[in-house]
């Protein structure tokens, strides 16, 4: 698919992108990358709950629900 074909087929998406230039998914991609790196380096967790706690501590995330039950 060429560039011009894409522009002709998706004008609404392109207009939306140009209208909202100040939004970026960069912070979300950075968070995903940090979690993937943690997964690769700490693959020995016995329970998912322990891995989840490690991710929350690493990201200093606040949750609505109690972390440990």
C-alpha cells in the first residue's frame, strides 16, 4: 500500500492525528518496555501475584483495590 493510497482511504484518521498533535503514546510504550525488561530478567516468579507486586513497586503505581489479599 502506497502512502497516497493510505491517505485517500483514511482521511479521518489523518485529520484526527493532525488536530491532536499534543497526545502521544510514548509514556505508555515506555511503561510496557519496562515491564517487558522486568519479565525477561525475573522469569523465576512462582506466582503471578508476586510478579504483579514487583511491577507495581517498580512503577510506584497506586491501585484502587488492596494489593495483597
